[in-house]
């Protein structure tokens, strides 16, 4: 059989010619994945010639893979031909097998593109998701309340070991970083305030300002933010990883309550340690302030602390410390709830850990704002 | 005879101070399905991972498509990597991408296809692996074990590999899905001419679809050949292995 190339084949992938047995398409060379774009373009340009093909010849085909076979069958179909009705000649057995397999699976292969809704649809989805989150938190709070009530009834069921482990991780582990950060903030705050206050010659009043700021806002807030980033993220990652490896299900199956075993020890540990850390933060913040006051403003350590005793009401210190357990509860609930809502894949752990940190920071600052509104006075 | 696809020679592996393989060797000819069997902890998966260049053996030689992969540079190794596909035990689908995008990853990295063409190739691969079109937009976490394996197979087949490595392809599947998966693999390998090396514990797979069995025991290959020959080999471990399963099988097939 002889074939003559026609202008209808702009590429060297095939040519179409009239032979003794009808119009014959002769496949040439390499029909593999990396040449697919060129073959696709060539077939697209010869669509009209393709429609008349009756015979397909594979004698000069060197290589064929499933992608090539799929593309060819697709173009034949687009040209209005049924690949099953054509005569396929001189194809080696393996190519015939492949073509048969590809043809049989062609019907099932359709390109599905994910649906993307309109803006209103998106808004609706976000809103609904927000409501679901809200409900999830309420349900989780309910479970925690139930576990707490259970603990009051049966104190022996409390997990002491886990509690002390968390106490150490959340409290002792955070001591150096909390002390260092608040010391530095004390230094910076006093330095900047001192520059202004010197202009008025009101050096001694630095004690009033720094004492109030550290005890009421800086120490509780900074400590809570540090612990939220440090322990909140850890809670979510720990519980989330346990969820992925089905440990949570195992706990439940063994007749234990995951809330009892995992959440209560963390919740109590963080609620106890955060006020203690805040106290440490108060001390180190004031030490930093006293250091700068001594160096920059010529206020001796003795003067600083005796003035502090006069002007800083104990009420303010207590108020600052009282905020800590509330921050702590919010951090523990958000972190543990996110840990439990991790789904069983790797990406989910990271996603929920991020969400924990963001929501912990937001809620700590919101709670702080609520405190400021509820207790606006400096002294009772 | 055609050139061998994979040659493993005298491979020695030491893991954690323990000698896992003590001179393992075999050769794969094109177009056959070969299974590596052996007890748990005999290093089947480790050997498989050495063949695909994820672990470096302490000694010996591994040649893929005639190239010594232990002395290849990273770029040459990447070219070799495009010629084989791997199906990991748990599928190892990327959890942040949906099924279609998972299959599209190798195509996007290594081929010049346009998006439209790529989408069609992906749809084809999914159909070849026996997945319904709706599965394309699902996330891996929404798939059942069998569907995950199929999606992972579609990804392994994306670059039209000449050689497929399968790590326990039927583990975690129910017997019906497992047999379907076997049939699918057999069909694909026969019609696409792919060579397969798998590790398995599944005796039904061995009897049903495997051309050749290599038995690893105590760090060495103790038997190598068609299933019925290997099953007759006079060795304690092999006898126990085949009879333990046979008793559980009732009256055979």
C-alpha cells in the first residue's frame, strides 16, 4: 500500500490518503505524552479530512501510550466517527490491547470541573460555616461542663498525671520567655515614657504610669498572648495528631471520656498557671522599669518601689491577675475544640493549629476590652 | 532477550545496626508482574524503597533501565524517576489537593500539556483506574480505602511509566475490592505492557495474577519463580506461609 502525504497533515504525526480500501489514516512515529500538544493541534486542523477516514493504519506507528490513544479516539469521535466502526489494520497486539482498553474506558472518562458558586453563594456558605463553628463551640462547652460536673461528683476520676505534665509544660516551660519578654517591655515602655516625662520634669510620675500599665494591661495581656501562641498551638497539634492516629477513638472505645482525659487537665493546668505567670510578668516588668528609671531618670530603686507602694492600688494588681484565668479558659477551650475538630488528614492539623492561634489572640484581646468596659476605674 | 528493566545485585542493607539484607539479588524482565513476599520485618518495603532511590543500601548495586541509580546525580535520577510509577501503601495522595489535581501534579511538572489537554488526560487516567468521574473533585479524605488506592494508581500511571512499584496494593481492602484491584492491575499491565514489582501479603493476589514470586527470608532470596513452583520449595518458612493460608481458604479455588 502506498500513501502520499497530503496538505491536510501539517505535522508528521499522521497523513490521510485514499487507498485501495477507502480513505486511510496512517499513524506515524511517536504518539506519546510529550508530543501530545502537537498531535492535538494537527488533528484539530485536519478535522474535515478526518471525518472521511475509513481505515486506520498502524504499520508505521513507533510508540503509543494511553494519552495518545485517548487523544486519537477523542478526535475521531469529535469528527463524527465511531472508533468501533473503523477498520484498524497492522497494529501490533499490544497497541490493539491498549486501544481496546482506552476505548472501553472512554465513555466513563468525562472532565468534571469543580463548581464555583456566585458571590452570594459564597457569602451564604461562609455564613453557614460560621454558624456551624458557633454551634460546635457551644456543644464542646457543654461537654466540658458535663465533664467538670462529673469531676465534682467523682474527684478520683481526675487525671493527675496528665495534669502535672501539662502544669510543667504550660507553666514552668513558659517561665523564661514570659519573664524575658515582660522585662524587655518594661524597659522599652519606661524608656519611651521617660523621654516625654523628663520634658515636664515630672520624673517621679513615671512610677505611677508604668506601675498602672504593667499591672493592669501589659503583664496580663502579653502573658496571655505568649501562652496562647505557645500552649494553645501545642494543645491543638497534640489532640489533632491523636485524632489523626485514631487515639481519640481508642480512648472512647476503652470507656474513657476524651474530654475527661485530655481537656480537663489542660484546662485546669492553664487556668492555674496563667495567673502565676502573670504575677511573674508583673515582677519582671517592674524590674525592667526600675532599671531604666534608675539609669535614665535618676530614680533610685528604693524611691521607685516606695513610690510604687503609694500609688499602685492593690485593686489594680488583683484586677490584672483576675483577667488571667478568663484568658486561660478561652485559650484552652478554643485550642482543645480545634484539636477535636481536626479531620483525618495531615493538612487539617496545620489548618486548625493556625485557626487556634488566630482565634486565641482575637478572643484574648476581646475579653480584655470587655474587662476594660466592665471595670473602668483605677481604684474602687 | 530484551534488556532487563531492573537489576538488583548483592544488596546489603543495615538499619539500626541490624543487617536486614545480606546479599539480595534479582532481575526483572519487561512485561511481567513480580511479587516480593516475606514475613513482617524481612525488609520487603525497604528493598522496594531502595529500588526507587528513597533509601541507600549499604552495599551492592541497583540498576534501573540499565542505569546504576546509586551513582546517578540528582538530575539524571529525576529523569529515571519519570519512567516509573509508585503506589505507596496508604496511597500517599496529597491531602491538600483533590483527586484530579493529584493526578495532574506529575503532568503539570513534567509535560508541556495545556490545561484543557491535561484535564482530558487526567479524566482518562481516572477512568483507567476505575474511578467514576464524580470522584475527580473529591478530596482524598472523602475517599474510601479502595478509591484512594485507585486514585493513587491513576497518579502513578500519569506519566505512562514502563515500570510500576506497588507496596502492598491490596492491603486494607476487602476481598472483593482486592480481587477487583488485582484484575484492574492485570488488565492494565497486559494492555499497557507495564512491568510490575510489588510487595504483598495477599495469597489470593499471588495465585491469581502474579507471574513470578521472590521470597525474602533472613536477609536473602530463598526462592524465585512461578507461584506453583515456589509453593513446593522445601523450606520451613515457605511451607508454613502457604499452608497457613491454605487451611484458612477451605476447599481452595
